[in-house]
């Protein structure tokens, strides 16, 4: 979790580094954790990022696209590193 008091924002992240794609249950659980932390009422802007070693299920990709949730795969990290 990362906070920005100046912007009134919170960034909630989760990383699953396994051999199977991250499913909708992980995203639902991440949002539940943010709610437990009080993030949804305390900060005007809550952003989410999911990290996965091998990718995401199609239902996670669809929901993320509709809600502005960033998805990052292991290959994305390697591309960013090699571009530096």
C-alpha cells in the first residue's frame, strides 16, 4: 500500500508469483482488504495494481479494463528493465 496525503490518494497492490494466471478471486480479495483498511472512505482516490508472474484470467482482464485497474505481468517487468 502506498499513500499520498498531498493528493488524497491510496495505491493498493497485490503480487501473486505462481505458475497459474491470477483469477478474479484475487482482485475481489484485494478490494476487500482495501475496504477493511478503511481506504474506500478515507481517501478520495483508491487505485489498484495486480502483479502476476504469468498473467491474468480473462474475467480479471475485462474487469480491470472497465475499472481502470492496472495489471502487470512478469514479462512487463522484464521489458521495462531492458528498456532502461
